[in-house]
């Protein structure tokens, strides 16, 4: 028997960090990028596209953590494995 544990799921920490940086880049790309900056990057708003990709990656990590939660074995499981093996 296993119980789901979200106490320290590294996927959630990664999603938070990537999501925050992605939101910052998206806001910078939408509001604070000048035409000169876009011209330097061959006509592409790099901050906007990188921010959107990072937000989507964070959503992917959150979805992964939601669909496949961590399963920590209970004390009873470890005791029965030792005695039966």
C-alpha cells in the first residue's frame, strides 16, 4: 500500500521557478521590448517567445506532477517486503 506525497516533489519546485521566470520574460516581451531590441534579434521578440515556452514547460511539469504523483511506501509495506523476501 502506498500513499501519495507532495511534501517535497522536485517537479513542483522546478515548475515554480520556470513559471516565475517565464512570466517575467513574457511581461518584458509584451510591455518593455523596444523596436530596436526586436531589430537586434532578427525581428523576433525573443523575450516573449522564451517566456511563453517557459510558462508552457512549467504547465507541463505541473501536469506531470498531477497525473503521476509520488508514491511513498508506508511502514507496513517495507516490513512485509523484508519478511517475505
